[in-house]
């Protein structure tokens, strides 16, 4: 029931694929079967269906089908893809940052290395936010208050303790030279409820997805104290980055596609090639804009090194916080 | 039937004890260092409700039987007729449901649903086979078309063999 | 405001928009009847179509029709086959299904339709008049108040704690809370009580438990006892008539719950589910001792209360969505996504920048309610007649829909096996007269209770919130009062008898 706003936001996407491309012969890949490790209507679901829609409408892929397989917070689908690898060469599974975090804490026995990494396609930055009446006007104010008395600063987030939003808050505090383990993190079960708590002044600040915060920041209801991108994001230029405020921390919540282990290289390259071409099509631009996604393209080997780097960062942080 | 009430209370008591052991001992040992600073721990609520659970289930086991109010309650089971119930049919259909679940993926949605509807109706005593088959087929197909073609919700429709032949 | 009304009416009343609202209502009602497809998934499915329309007002009118249709469709499956597809209609089946079993399906559906209509209408009027003011109310509730609200909601369990049943009802509620602690919650890092089984990490799904506790045991009972399938007084089943006496009984309930439901709906952390349970608890405790006995066994008050409240709450949830841009439920979160995709940014500026959309939405919700009532009243006799399908055909299809409810869009067989196991256990519990609704109430409210309690405790570093936040204290006192009100009343009545 408690859908994260971020996921829902991404979910508002085309379900209909009636107008499948007419010129099938021109397609580079005949068909893709998307495996979605969560239920219909979630964020993974929206990403897969949106990508499939753009690929088929642009004529890059002949047809697309979508299979939801929920269970074990995504672990069931990963297990299924690995166990039935040989019969699933036509399958692409969508996944995102939690695959790294969840395999680190051992929620499922596999990790991303057990799969063929196709490409990271989109992403969202994280943001530290505060209500419009909050005494904090930039991240330095928050750090100062935190350094004076860590227990006086409560930071809300939309994920569990040790989840993405908590890690981002701790990472930013660590970059500011403060003790990340003392962060008073208050988890909320949905992004909408976190936003309500921030406007109501129940928590001092929040750690959430950038795209979720933009709307309320534009309306003047909220202040974005910092965003975790390396440069300012075009969608909302007013939001300062952590880096420019002098705190060396960046974070991307990526979404991308994986294939079965042992996939022949030519097939994997074909998938990578159609995804790369997708970015230049107007069909993709329409889907992307509708969902407010940010293009963050990491094909093949870049994806591997990106994931390994993210895993290192998260692992050392989680060890410090005592989750590992 | 009053015995059944006590047996169930006993089973619940066992569940509560296992639950209590897990929350008092196992979860306590597995708490993360981070969590020790929190006011409410993952096992705080479980501890409380497991104690309540044990107390109430003990009470249910030990209490004297009371006369139960006779009323026209539609949600209760009419125990006057309990000896004439079709237990065999019910068990057969429960078994059929398990079979159906296990067949959904390998056999595919359409065929397994038709077979499930057909055989459960058969167990209930339906013998007009042709009418039955037509109804099962139409019902399944409508639902599948609605889900797959209109709503875009995927369910593997055919067995593996046919699926590979089609594609 | 009158200007707003004018703007809204001109935006909503075009031929095209009327076609939109009618088709939205029909689609919503039909798909909403399938357990497992609630308003949220149906709206998610309809969004691409709505967006392709292009005009925000028409798109929202279509979606509002779908929303109300889906809620009504959900009530239908709760009443007819005891299969509540969304948490908001669980309380509907408490009394709706017993009424249907007693051969009054037509009447139950009519009461549901009319209560929903009035609840939705009142909601739209309140939204129209007070939306900007109410947004402040929405923000005055913190986790500690939500915690107190959940305590209040749990008092609905009392309805199933009749003579000699108190301990059993509590036992079931505790089992429900225990089930809710299985798997991951928002609060804690590690999943709990999974016994190392990966599938339990996501916990027990709501639909799975609702089907296992309500729909499946009922279907199994229908198989077991051939006498039960014989619907009593079959000729009355499609009779819609509500007598004047009945109307008088439910009128105050509907009026009260329209307001109460709406205000609960305004709170982003509460929503239709809490509103329906609270309405049930409050109405039962306000009812006379005689009427109280009827609750859970086919009380028309017990049916009208949650049906009014959940619709009013759905309308109420538009307050934080439109005035603050904050979605209080999964459904409104999806609607927010749709609005943004249509280049409408809900928030405090919406009323100033796009008044025609703000008022258009409100008028369209009102329109959706009317159209739904007009469309469905003539259909009710036919819907009710579904129950007269021969049992050899009816039961297999009930089982089929029950199973599909937790399989559609999930494709997870383990969940289905769990459903069958829990359903089998629930049937045995039913034999020993253990009431099942408290289990589901405990399951739904238990996790919300724990979440809000833990948040409040962590923010205040202890129980400080009880005295530091007066509203929490008042709500907690109110719930204690509500729980003991029936006892106090009967005590007083007894004393009065002695005096005479």
C-alpha cells in the first residue's frame, strides 16, 4: 500500500502498447521481454514500461512484453533470472540502487556481478531539504546545528534506516567532517508523508529524491539545502550542490537494465546499442519528460565500474554506521 | 466443537512462545549498534504483543466453557449441520487450488485456469460437460484478454512448449 | 468563490467531458469489481489515456470518474462475495456481506451506493468551501496524533467482542499485529520474523490476507454446507427498496460520517482505510445497546458508516494534494504524477495560477458522484442477481477471482500458496467461532500504529509527546472514552433501573 512517491512518480507511464511499431523489419532487436522485480504500478514497473514504449515506438525494437514478478524485495526475480539463464536470453531485468545495498546486507544471495550488466539508463540525484520557515538556509547552517548538538537535528527520509536516504544524509555529514553515526534519522513510509512532516515542522530537515523535492521547492514551500549532483541540475538551477558548498560528496540513484548471466556478447552489445540509440529519439524524450527522469547513461563496462565504485562507497559508509 | 477451540488456543500459544523467544532472545542478540540508540527497537512491539498473546491464549485454554449466545449471526458457521458437511469436496477443491498454483507458470494461465474451473465445478457435482467447458473457456479468455490486451498486465498464457513454437 | 463555481461549471459541463465522466465511471466500476485491482492500479492504468487527451480538466474528469467507479466496484465485491479488494472496503464487508447472505444484496448495494454518493457530495462541498483553510489542519497532525488515531481505530475490534468473545477477538487482533510484523517495515533496517525465507521479506500482502480471512473461508464454507448456498428469500435479492424507517436510521450516520470521514481524509497520514474503521468504531459505540448487537451481523448502520466515510475521505485526500502538492495515499500520489505530466503543478499557487483546473476538479468530482449513482442504481438488481448463479458455477469463479486477486500483477506463486494455507487456517478458526475481522483490523492498523508510535518516540526521545502535544493527549483520552462508553452507558442504565 505504501508506495514511495518517487516510485509512483515514475509509474505514471504508458501501459498501452497497442501502437507497436509497424516497420518491424527495420528493428535492430526483434523483441525484449522486460522482467520487473516488483508489482505493477511501482517505480521499476514505470521504468521498464517507459523504456519499452520508447524503444518500440522509435522502431528500434520490434515488440516488448512486461512481466511483473514480486517477492523478496526483488530477490525472487534475480534468482529466477539466474536459475533460468539459458531460456532467458531475450529478457532484460530492470533494477536500481537498492540491488547494491540489499546484496551488501545479504537480503538475497546474489549481487549485480552474477548478472550481465547491460546499461544504466536514468537516474535521480538526492537532495537535503527543509521547510520554508526552517532556520536553515543552506547546508552549512544544518551542519553547524548538527555539530553543536546532533540530537537536536532530526533528519527524515523515505527509506529504512540504512537505506538510501539515510546513507545520503550520513554521507553528507561525513563530508562536512561531522560524525555520521550520530545522525538522528526518522524514517517515513512514503515520500508524501515525509514532505508533509517537513512542512508541518515535525522534522528539522529531510533527505529525499531531488525530482520529488523540485515541485515543492518551485512552489516556494520548501528549501533545497543541497543536491548531490556534481553540477547544478537544469531542472532547478537554484538548488546548490554539496560540492560547490565545499562538501565533497556526490550520489546518484540510478536505474538500469540487467540480463541473464552468460548472455552471448553479440546479444548484449545489441541491447546496449539500441539503448544508446534510444537517447536521440523524440519518443524517448517524450517519455523522459513526462516522468521527469534525468538521463544518466552508463553502458557496458562503464556501468560495471560505476556499480563497483558505488558499492565501495556504500560499503565503507555502512560499515562505519554499523550496518555491516 | 469446544475442544477445537482449546486446541486452536494451544496452537496459538505455541506460536506466541516461538514469537516471544524470537523477539526476546534472537532479535535482541542481532540488534545493530546503530539501533541501540533508538527509543523504540525492532523488537519492542513484538515483545509487548507476544506477552499479551501468551496471556490471552493461556486464558482461552484455561477458561471454563460458557454458553454461547444463540443468535442469527450470518458470519458464524451453522454447527447443527456439521456432520453432513461435504468435507471431501472441500479438501478436494483446496488440493485443486494448490495444484492450480503450481501449474500457473509451467502450464500457463489459460490452460490451467480452464482446467481449474472445470475440475472444481466437476467436484461440486456439475455433469453438463459441454456447457461447462464452454463457460470455463469463455470466462478464462475474457479475463486474460482484459488483463493482457487492455490493461497490459502480463501472465504467462501458454505452456513453454507452445510458447516456443509460437515465437 | 462564486466566480470559481462558474469557472468550474463551464470547465466541466461540456459534452466531451460528460462522455469522459460516464466512460470513466463504467470502466472504474467494472474493473474495480475484480479483487486485486483497486483504484490505485486502475488509475495508473488509465493515466496514459488521460494524458493523451491533453486537456487537464477533461483528463482529471475521466480519472475522477474512474476513481469513484473503482471504489464503488470494490464495495460490490466486498458485499457480494466477501472479497474486499482494497483496505478501504474491509469495513464494508463486515456488515455488507451478512446482509447479502440474508438475501438483501440489492438493499445492501443500494445503501452502499447512496451512502457513497452522499459522502462524496458532502466531501466535494466541504472541499469547495474550505480547501485552503483545511490545508493548515492537514499539517497540524504529527506522528504522535496519528498514533492516537490508530488507537481510536483499533477500538473497532470491540464490535466483534460479543458475550464470551472478548478474549477471542483480542487474540485474533494480536495474531493480526504479529502477521504485520513479518517482513520489512519502513522503521527498521532488517526484515523481521522471516525464518530465513526470502519471500517473507516483503511481508504478507494485504490482498492475500484479506482474501485468506474473508473470501476464501466463506467460499470453502459454501462448499461444505450445501444449505448455505440456498439464498434465503431469493425473490427479495434484487429488491432495492429502503424503507422510510431504515432511511431514518441511517440518515444521522451518513451525515456524521460525511464530516468525520472527510476530515480524516484531509490528513495525509490517515486516508480512507482509517476513516472507514474509525467510522465503524464510532458509530457502533454511539449506537444503542440493541443496535450494537447487530454490528458485524448485518447492521445497516454498520454498512452505511464505512461506505460514507471512505468516499468522503477520498474526496478529503484531495485537500493536501491540490493545496499543498502532497499526496496522502498511493492513489493521490499517482494522480499527482498525472497532474505534473499534464503541466499542472498542484500547490498553493494552483488556485491563483490555474483556477479553472482547481475548480474544475472539484466540480468534476461532484459530477462523477452523480453520474455514478444514476448509472449504478438501475444496474444493482442485475449485479445482485450474480448471486443467483448456480453454485456449481458460482463457487469456482469466486475461488478463481479470489486467487487472481493476489496473483494479478505480481506473478508470485509463493504468495498464492500462502493465501491457500492462511485461508485453510482461517476456515478452521471459523469453525471454533474465532472472529476473523479483528485479525485484519490488527494487521492493517498494527503496522501503522507501530510506525507512528516509534517515530513519535524517536523524535521526542521518549513518551514526552503525550504531554507536549495536547492534541495527542485529547485524542488518546477520546479513544479511551470511546472504548469504555458502552460499558459506562450500560452501568448508568442499570443504576437508573435500580432507582426506579
